[in-house]
């Protein structure tokens, strides 16, 4: 089949372009072939068991609450118990079990047995029995002051 002479330069150019493109493809094929061969020579990674996950850190036990001096009143005008406990709310429930009057936790302050004993001495004139004290104005004022400091987050 004869080509039109007018188009011969275009045909020649297309042939040259195809040869060039074929060279690129061949070169690329050779490169890909060489890369595949190089990869085949690489040592094959052996699949192993994954490392065990580290266990989460154990939660540290919460520090034991500090002892608090509590003031629990029997009824609205009844005697006031001055005691100490690491958990005054629980102590209130324990005391309520054996008491027919409703008990109220009026206030707490930092301190343990020593602070409790000091308060027993300070209010000794108001002692009724054991750790129960008459609700005299000076004790009520003191408890209200401690409650005020509690409400403000000072104690």
C-alpha cells in the first residue's frame, strides 16, 4: 500500500515517535524486571507473633481519707456528738441504726483522735454522756462556724 507523499514526513515522524516510545517501554520493562529480581533476592521477612501488648498500668489505690472530726446532732435541738472518723457520712449511718431520733451531720473539720479529745476537753462542761454534749450556745456557735468554713471550702 502506497502512502501519499504529502504525508510521508508525518508518517516518518510517527514511526520515530513509536520507536522512541517502544524504547521507553522496553527500558521501563527492563527496570521493572531488574527491580523484581532485586526484590526476589531480598531476605523474606518471617512473620512472627506480635509482641505482647503491655498491660495497662495498675490503678494506684486511692489514698486512705484523712480522719475528720465530726459533729452529729440528734434531732433539731438534741445533743451533739463530737467524734472522729475517716468517713463521717458512713459513721452517721452507723449511729442512725441505733438511734430513734433522726441524726444530722452538721459539720466536719480536719483532725483525728487528738483533735477530737481536745474538743472534748474544751466542751467538758457540756458533756452529757460519752461523746454526747448539750447543745449550749457556745457549742452551737462553734459548730456553725465550722459549717461556715466547710461551705466556703476552707476546711
